[in-house]
């Protein structure tokens, strides 16, 4: 099975059911779980920018965004 295709199908199934914040958290969690190269792989699979995934991929960034200090939340 094509891993990138499987990831794309998984994200295509779940992301439409979530609000924007939830989508970004799921994308970040997937990227972190994949390790090195995860941000790029998730961004491609979800058809979003790497910046969107990367900004949410680190706990400090997520905590800052949770507190309302991030742009676009």
C-alpha cells in the first residue's frame, strides 16, 4: 500500500469533520508521529502549506496559539 496515498485518504476522511483548530492539531500530530519529513508529507497529503503544519508541530507553538498569541487562529 502506498503510504502517502493512505495518509491522504485518512486525512480526507477526517479533516472535513473538524473545525480549523482541530484540523491543524491533527495535522501537527500526524507530522510529529511521522518524524523527520513528517511536515512535508502531511502538508502534501492534506494539500495545505508546510507553514500551516509546521507552526502547529511543536508544543511551544501550540501552547502559544492556544493562549491566543498566534496569528490566524
